C-alpha cells in the first residue's frame, strides 16, 4: 500500500492504461470529446510497437490450426474485420502524416487441391459472416501475382485487406492525441487499481492517480490489471518473430498468406519486404524482450522464398520479436458490469487491425452513444475460471 504522504493526482476524468494502438486511439477520441484524459504507458514488450502492420480481413490459417474448438464462436464476430479496415481508412485520412496505409487486397495461397478445397470451404464461411472472399484459379493467380511460384495451385482473394506502417501510424496517432489535449506519460508501470467511494485509485511507479473512469487497454497486461479488481480476464502472451529485408524494386502489392502454413508477407512503400506469419520466439521474463529462435528464422525464410522465389537474393537486415496478446480470439470491449466506470478495450485476433475501431466502440459506449457494432457478445462476462488461453499457446 502506498504511503499516505504520497501525492495524488486527480486532474483527469479518465485514465487510459496502455499506450499501444488501442490506448492511443482511445486517448485521442476521449480528448476530442472534451475529456481530461491521461494515458499511462509502460512501453515494455508492447505489441503495437513490434507489430508488422498487416491488416487482416479473412480467416488466417493459424485460426483453424491452433484454435479449432473456438473457430465457430470466432466466426460470429468476423463482420467486425471489414468495418475495422474501413475505419483504418477513415482514421488515416484524419491524420496529418502519411502512414503508408494501402488496402490493395490479400491473397491466401494454396499449393495443392486439398488446400484449395479447404480455402473454398473457408470462403463460404467467410461470406456468410460478411467477409467478401473469392476463389482464384492458377491462371488468374499468375496474372494477379506473377511473382509467385509457378506451381502454386490457387488462392482466395480478399479485397478488403492491406497494410500500414505501424511505426508511422503509432507516432501520428500519438501526436493527434496530444494535439487534442490528451496527456501521455511514458515509462509508467501500473501495479494495481483500487475502487474507492468516489471512483478509482491507480497505483504506479510514478505515483497515484484518482479518477472517475478507467480504460484497461494494456494488451497482455490487461489480465493482471483486471485481477487487482477481482475480475478474471485470461490474457496470455504469445512471443513471435518478424523479419525485414533490404529494399527491392516494388513488385508485391498484396498482403500474402498461406492456406496451411505460417506465412505472412508484404512489401512496404520503400520496397522492403516484411516476412512473418506467426513463427514463435522464445519467451523471456520481464522486462526482457522475447528472443529470436534460429529454427523459426530459417523456417520462415525458407517458406517465404519457396512461395516467392524472386526474393532468394535479398538480404534480411533485421529480425525482431514481439508479444501478441491472446484471448479466445474474440475482442473484450465495454464496461465491466460489476464495476461501473471500468472499461476494457482488448481487441481479439489480429489486434492491430482491430485497434482503432475497438477504441472507437469503447469510447462511444463511454459517451453514451449507440455503437454501430453490438458489444453484447464481446463482454468480459463470458469468461470463467476454467478458461486457460495460456495452455492453448503452450501446446
């Protein structure tokens, strides 16, 4: 317990905990609404700053591979993804800087008839839930993406997929939040939240903050923060690695994925290729970042050059690691029923894709406005103590 003599800051209507894509957007939107809002950002192992910037619309192959028992429930929320990508476009137009947002479609590659049949089933499921995907045969695919291996069998095409430069986007959104009157304090680690008669006290390494409302948007750390209020939120950390190459002549406009194997590729505006797709890194205790794993690095790059042979001569200039926040694939958004004034904003699978839109939905709920996407099935109340996301990741 903090000493009674410790100064308490009570200048803010709302405190947002977490300075990633969700927390920064929430701070921006609340400040636009005239709120006195403070964002507390720890900054350690933050998922948003390590993100590769893919904007996903269609079901990723890892969904069926890692979470087959959760896919049915996840599919019911698929319609949030095209809305989130539309909102990325709207958000980018409001920023003062070019964040290299491109929505030029995504291809999920099949290498044989069996994978193509699986894509056909997947596409049917996606269209049922509002995600428009279509099958592309070998001949059409060679026209759309002549850089692919000539033996590639086919693909699904999702028009509403793309990419953004997360480093530029994070900086531009942060600037907007500050310009609108928000306050951001970095290197601030929140230890716990306590409810008081008049609101909440937030205890951190930078002191105590009293506020009427709290937004928990701390990614994988959200579960630990919720637990200090006696609330169960089973967030778990998934350590992943990504690679970036030297500059190449622009040739790849699509977001590229594989129907069965962990692969994600895209080319940035400057010509560099970002290669990832869910290859694991080695977890490390806080405050250390995860460590890259040689087998992941080799496997990721071998698969990438198999699908796109023309990259064989490119040098990888950097490999980095980051933390992906795992739940049950579905976002947790809205007010905690048992704790009026505490809001949770943790996006589901492909959290960077969902980030700005999830922040908007939570801020609309906080402001008493009607949301254009229902939050009833995104409540934290769906979890029970038997849920163990971490066990799924360990397996």
